[in-house]
C-alpha cells in the first residue's frame, strides 16, 4: 500500500513538473516571438519625422503628414537662407494650428558672439524661445566652420564662450539637437565621396566643401570638439543630428553612444550611409540598430517652402515616396535601391519612429526653468 501511495505521489509530481515545464516553454516562446511590420503597415503606424524643415505658412504639408500618420518636428537653424526669426514665425504659426502634431526646436543668433554679454543674451533668448513654445534648442555647423574670434581663429563648440550657455541647457534639462561638422565626404575630393547626394550638395555649396578650405578645423578636430562638449556636460540631453557626423562608421557611433549615456542620434539625410554599410555587413548594421534602439531617432531633413514654383501636390507625393522607401528599408526585408531591408522588429521600429521623439510634443511652456 505504501508503495502504491509513493507511486501516486511521484506521478503527481511528475505531472506537475511537466506542466510547469510546458508553461515555462510557452512563456519563453511568447518573449522570443518577434513581430514585424510590412510595407502595407506604413500608414497604420504612428510615426514622427523629427528632422523636418517646415519653411512655409501653408498647412497643406502638415495636413498631408497627419494623413500619413506622421507628426513633424522642425529644428530651426542659423543659416543665411532663412533667418532665425522668420523660421520661428513659420514654426510658431504651424504649431498654433496643430499643437499636437507639430513641434519645433528654436535656435539662437551668434552674430554677437564676440561681445561681452553674448552668453547672457543667448540665455535670455533661449528662455523666451521656450516660453513661446519651442521644445528645445538647435545648434548648427556654423559653430566650428564659420564663426571666428577677432584674431581669425575658428570658434568650436567646446570653447569657453559657450560654457555658460551649455551649463544652462544642461542644468535645466533642455533638449539640444546639434548639427556639428559635416559628413566625412565634406573633407574629400568629389571622386572619393561615398554618397552621390554629398557630391551634389558640395558642388552647389562649395563654401562648405572643406576639401578646398584647409584653413577650417579638420574633420577630426570638429568631432573632437563635439566629444569635448559632451565630456564637459555629461547630463546634457543631446541629439547628434545626421548620425552625429559619424555617418561613415557604426563603430565610431557606437563608441560615442557607449561613452555618453545621454547622447542620441538622428538618421536625417544619412540613410544612404547606413544602407552603404549594411550592403557590406548586413548583420553588423542591423545589430547596431537593435542594440541602440532607445537612442536612434527617425528624421529625414526634408524641406517644404513657400515659393511660387513649388507645387504642394508634387511636393507631398515626393515626401511620401521618400518616407515609404525608408520605411521599407528599416521595417521589411524587401529590396530598396538594390539594398536588402533591415527588417527591424516592430518594437524597434516603434521606438525609432515614435517613442524616442514623442516627448518633444507637449503643451507650450512645458519646460520649467530652474534659473
């Protein structure tokens, strides 16, 4: 009788262990099953183009973007083509009409950079910009490539003149997006450039083709200055635009992401460089995107303008073609421009396209300044 009892006990134990093992297998299976989007999911999934230059009062473009399930974020820059104050008025107008679907980063003028009160005035300008609705601050490549001291030396972003400004931004948790330096192609002759788009840009903008301007700080010096800034301000909420101008090497980007935990990067106008690398080492690039999924932000650098020759319908169709091609490359394994898509898991796509930049869409005056 005792032997029969022990047999029943052991049998129950065996059944219980089997059930627990089956349950564990099912749980692990659920966690291991990855889901993916298709090309047809493009219009269904919430997305943000977090580097979109909205240089128009025409609401056609934002309405079209919303129809494609996009929000738009504009980083204002200090170029000569469209002054900062004009860009601000444009962005403020669109944000007032579409406060939940449109956001922008302001910028600050540097024409008085050699004046004694530059930092003080810049901080006041930043405060007013944030109070007026800006979600953060953009800095541009004129820092390091154009601005000079009276003695002719170039002013890089790690110079003392900017120290009070970046301390203020860091202390108040104000997001910064920075287009510092240029792609490495900028310092190469045309025949050695990797991206045909870079060839076109520097032919049209020779003032920024540094191969012909050896007096400007070198590519390495530009990157070093950016690194120095982040070492001085480790808590700065900092996004390196255009893959932080390290577009040519995911290894170099990884080094910075590992060293600077508050650094993020956006993909704007550098997708070609990612595709160029994935065509040569697919797994390396795909693993890079997955590993840093919380710190990569989707953006395009597309522009829309108020110009008589611009047809909004043609522009919207062009926007959609670009958006869909990049979606197919990132989200599916289909071929785009003879490059196999990365087919990133839907969880990764959701972060890159939406979650990592959605925090910038907030009510006006959402940043509380401590000083």
